[in-house]
């Protein structure tokens, strides 16, 4: 959102930035692996353990792995 105000020769221009994110998504991979990852983050997340965000992993039901990705835009602080 932008706001411009002109008073005589003085011109004030303000930009308001809000923290809007596209949420989170869950992606199931064919081998039983599940990735929970942010949508619309500042980087594209790869659905593997080598993702730039350094996802945490945990084994579930002895057959799969749950990867929880971390946002790089800091949305966890606002949600």
C-alpha cells in the first residue's frame, strides 16, 4: 500500500508493507515421505533433505519420513 501527500512544496511518500504469506502445503512423495513446506517463500523449497532451509526430519510409522521445512521469510514469527 502506498500513500503520497503533498503540502505546498513538501512531498511525503510512504509505503506500507504487510506480512502476507501464502500459507503452507503438504506434499506426499511416492515412497511414503511427506514434506510440509511454506508456499510463496523468498526461496523455492526443494522437496528433499538438501533443501536450503535445512528441514527437520522424523520417521513416522516405520515406513516414511516427515520433513518439516523452515520458512526463510520469517513467517513463523507472525503465525
